C-alpha cells in the first residue's frame, strides 16, 4: 500500500513538472514572438508606430 502511494506521488510530481515546463516554454516562445514583432515595428517609421499605439 505504501508503495502505491509513493508511485502515485512520484507520477503526480512528474506530471506537474511536465506541465510547468510546457507552460514556461510556451510563455517564453510567446514573449520571444512579441519581442520580435516589437523590434520589427520599431524598425518601421515613427508615424506608423504612433498610429498603432493610439
């Protein structure tokens, strides 16, 4: 019985760490995409940038 509880706990911790890793990777990818878009927009003309922020 104790062995079963230990296995369930290990599986739970492993699943939680996988989900956390997936979430962090997805957030980092999204941030990189937003930074790339921001760099792309800031390389454009200033008029377009002020129009988009309005």
